[in-house]
């Protein structure tokens, strides 16, 4: 029977693999999943954008002040002249200059000027008679004469000033480094082009190398180039083809080069990058299906010469490339010198002005903003790529997953199967995002990951339907079974499931008592709407049962009231519950909540009281379901109660006492000793330092508390002033927050996790090595140093610099910062801060004894 069952599972696994493979080949679901994973990874990656790129945007302010779009080309000419004076490296625009600017007034002026010239040509001056033509020659047509009066000069000046194309061309020629776009329509060409490609466009062709069988750039069939008057003057022209994904419209790639019949043209971003490197188009080489060589830079591409652009994320609410207003630059509100040696990109950014695009990191990107990301990706080599071995890796992992589903999963128990599947899934996703975020490599491993989850779900569901469903049906058919299940669920705190079972049991007085107790449990969990539902169910059988009428009325009122821990508030409300004029204080387990004390490391901290014995406690709470996603909830719950379990083992006068821990529906809590003192963080700053003798007294108590904890195989891992409570009147120290402590049993060899606050961490803790209590003593040494001089011994502008200094560099002599420090105390600090743990104090008691000896030396000297 068992063998037959295994064969059935084997067959189901094989069917799942086959169906999944067929579905993946015939639909776009997996491709969409891969794209979603790519976009998620792109959002997690953080690279700094190039500081050589500046954007000048046509924003709403510019439109309000200059006028409706599109603007006359003399406006662009004025900006280019202003920028050219500052000598930027490149000036580029996404504005298309593909049609001549026609001005009706300019046409009339030209006609008047032509008429004026003809009239003056027909009436030569009396003192300048025309010479007769030589024999056999036709009379030469006289050239258009220069205007000979003020009216003619005015006409010629007006014609020149209204020729805006000529003005823009002249400004571009003076600048000498302007790059503009052209349009190319994607598609396979049919026949020959409509027009010969202008020479000023062909100057931008790039070279092609390699075997065309490896892949060719995308083909185009129609060119819309800049007009000759402007195109002949620019330094470069590049295509402005944008490639939104056909499935979801997201732009992920840049066509570095495209084909126009037998010609190969670069993208505007690639042409700008080449211009900034002083490279002519002939020194840009496209290797088919592999890469693009740009001088000393190599940009990896796919078979279509597409680059997966890295879109730089916004930081601190600011765009990666913050555009300056066109109007502000034109009117010197932004000095042109800002753009010296910069790559200046000009284009519309105002909402609704032109087409906007969606990228993996956001929507509403204008062409000029996308151009900035593309240029930076090229110049800084920040782009994603898919290596040639990636498809083979995907195939190999898919086969391994298939083998697991067919051969191994059917042999495992439900718990083992869940553990192995979860491990494999985390491994696949970890590899995918690790390479995507760390190496900018897109491996596309969501296919084997999806196969793993689907196969596991199908096989486990099949098992349930075969083995569990019949058993559940038989249990649910018996009223007694439902009642017993309901009581079991109620005992486990699963009240909703208990009520679901109880409703299937015929009502009698015994069941009324059971439901009454269930409703009281709902009330204790502050779920008064559910308690009301239970009471209503009971009232349908006997509305006069006990005080059911009063309970029903009270539950209805409370269900309409904001209750502690509710309201979707992150943290916990401290609102009291009103009931017909009477005031009830909220309960957490057996504790009555008096008031809110403040925010703790994991949630809100309340002042509470145990009504049975009158003990005042501090209650640390956390709304787990509001703070964590569903898949993280169980781990968070385990971590929360680990704090209580770890700290609850410790019983020492200088360690805060844990009394109780529990969970009320979505609210976990720990009841602990209520401390009247405050933490030591304020006494680490100059001007607020405690006397040296008091500091040593605090250190002695802390060291002895740590010595006790270490003997219980518990390391604190986050010793710092904020975790040391101090009562100034009684001079008593309490060490708190053993919440990140981990039991470090000597029989375990597993490397400990790096936890704690970096400024106070020991070298071995920073490096992720296995640690023991001596790491806490190093942290205590850092705290002793800081409380003695008002400064941390190790500081750095970045996390990496701080970690390096802690692990490798000496600290500043504390006597230089506080000359009054006793030499004996300096010696204690020196030993505590040894980078080699074997050279430090080996126990907390040894540390405490050393401080006592130092204190005795100080007292003897003052005596």
C-alpha cells in the first residue's frame, strides 16, 4: 500500500513538471514573474549617479514665464550661447529640430525685401552706368544690391532676426559640441529608403564587427533627421528610439545601436557618451550580439545590441538627477559656470509635456531624464547584463527542482518537505537577488523557483485530499467531536476556530455554558465584536440565560469603541474604554494598564499593575501583525519571546527582572521590573559627564552583572549607555535589553550573528566570528571610555570606516581628552579595549576587581 502511494506521488510530480513546462512555453506568466523580480532587484540596488551629468528641464515655471510649448528656436539659441560661454563638455537636447520653423511675418518681410531689391536694381545710380555686355555674351543679372537707405536696412535686419533656424544654427556652430536627436521607426524595411541619407547624418555611423549570426541590432525603416541648416552644424546626432516592454510598458533597455538599411547609428545616449570622451563615431564599435566598445569602455549587450539600463534610485526625496529650470538658467538665476566641463542635457520635464515612461524604479520619466540615466549607465559601467551561462544555469536548476519533486519530495514527511522546499526556495531567490543587486547580473531563476512552489503545493494538496480530508469529514460529522475540537482550539487561543466548531454542535445548557466562557475569552482579548456574535448566537436559543442581555448590550457598546491595540495604529493606543459612564482600564493578560510610559525598542511601553498582588510593572508590547508581514510573523513572534526566555533566566540585582510574557491576540507583551531611573546616554556628552568615581561605581556593577550573565551562558551583545538604567539616588545600576542576546552554549560551533550597535561592538563581533562574554567586556570598555571623556574611542564617517578603525587602528589616549583621568583607570580602559580577546579581561569579575583597585588608588591618593 505504501509503495503504491509513493508511485502515485511520483506520477503526480512528473505530471506537474510536464504541465508546468508546457505552460511556461505557451504563456507569458513566467516572463512576467522574471520581469517583476528584475524590477524588485533594481529597486534594491543603490549606485551613485555620475556627477558629470546635469539636466536643464523645461518645467512648468519655464512654461509660465516663456510661453506655450514649443518655443521659438531663438530661445534655444540664447540658452546654448549662455551655456557655451561656460565651456561644458557636451550640450545635448531631446528637442527635435526635424522641421523648419515657419514664421508668417518673416515671409512677408522677405517678400518686401525682395521687392525692395528689385526696385533698386531696376533704377541704377546716375553716376554708375552699367557697362554693356561684350559681343556674344548675355547681359549678366546684377546681384541683389545692399540696401541704400534706412528702410532697406531695417527690412534686412528684420529678415535676419526673424530667421530663427539660422540663429539656432549659428549658436550651435559657435558652441561646437551640441548633440541632437533624430527619429527612426522600428520595423523591417521593405525595398529602398525614400530619400538618400544626408551626409551630416552619415557622419554619425558607427563601426560593426563580429559575426552577424550572433545577432544584429534592431532594424528601422524610416528616418526623420534634423533639418540640414541645423544638422550640418551639430557635433553629433543619435537616435531617440524608446523600447517599452510590450507586456507591461516598462522601459528596461536602451538600443545602443540600430540598423537603417545598411547603416548603423548610435543611440543619443551612446553618441553623447562618445562626444564626452572625445571619440568620433568611427571609434565606436558594435560587436554583433555581444558588446559595444567605446574607447576604453565596454558595454555588454544582448543579441539585439540592447543594454539593460541601471536606473538610479531617488535619495532623500530628491531625484537622482535633479533638473534645473530652463528659465532660471536663461535668466542667470542659476549661474552658467555650474555647467563647466559637464554633460548638459536639455529637455521637457513638465507633467503632460510630451510622452512619459515607466521604468523599473518608478513612473513619469521624461525622455531627458531617461537620457541622463542611460548616459550615466554607459560612462560608469552601471548596467545590468545576462551572462551567456545564465540560460544553462536556469536549465540545470530547473532540472534539479524537477528531480526533487519527482524523486525526493514524495518520500518526505509533510514537515520535512516544507523545510526542504523553503530552503531551496530561499536559496534560489537569494542567488537571483544576490547577483542582481551585488553584481548587476540578471540570472532569471524565478522559473525554477515557481516550479518548486507549484509542485510542492500540488503534491501536498494531493496528500491532504487523500489522507486528511476523509478523516476530517468523519470528525466533523459527530457533534461530540466538534465540541472537543472547539475546546481544544479555545485552549490554544484559537477562538475563531473554536466558535466555528461550537456552532456545529446542537444547543443545550451545557453548550450555553461553553459558549458563555468563549465570549468571555473574546472580551479578554478585546475582540468585543466577536463576543457580541457569540452572545447573539446564544440569544437565539435562550435570551434569558444568566446575564446574557447585559453582556450583549455591553459587548455591542465596546465594539463601537476604540480599544487598546486597535485602530490600525502602529504601536498601541492607550485609550480607555467607556461603558455607560463607568471607566474600565484595559487589560493585557492579567495586568491592568495604567498609562503609557514611552516608546521602547520593539514597541510601546506601559505602566501596569497586577491586580492580584498589587505589583507595579513595566509592560513592553508589540503589535506583531501590524509590524510584520504574514510570512515573517512567526519568526518575529519567536524572536520576541526569545527575549523573555533569555532574560527570564537571569536573576541578579543589577539585571532587570522579567516577570511574565504572553500574547493577547495580535499584541505580544513582556512584564518586567519597573525602574525609576534613566539610562546613561545623557551622561556621555561633554558638560554632562558624571564624576569619575561614580562612573567607576557604575562600571563595577555592570561588569558584575555581565559576569553573572556570562556564567549562565548568555551574552548581551549590545552593551551601551542606552541599555544601562541608573537610579541616581540609590546609585543602583540595572542592565536592560537582553533582547538580542543569544545563548552561546560552548558545545555549539556555529558562528554567532553580528548583532548590536556598531560603535560599541568588538572586533570579533564586527567580523562575524563566534563571540563570548569578552565581547561584552570590550563594549563595556568603550562605554567606560565615552563616559570618562565624553567621546567615543572609535569614530568614522561611514560604517566601513568605523569597522576598520575598531578592528585595526588605535584609539586616542583618553588623558588627552580628560587630563584629570587617573592613570589606573586609563590602564583598565587600555586592557578592556585590546583588539585580541585573549589580552582583555577574561571575566566580568576580573574587570570589576580591576576597577575597584583603580578606585582604591584614586581614594588613597586624594586622602
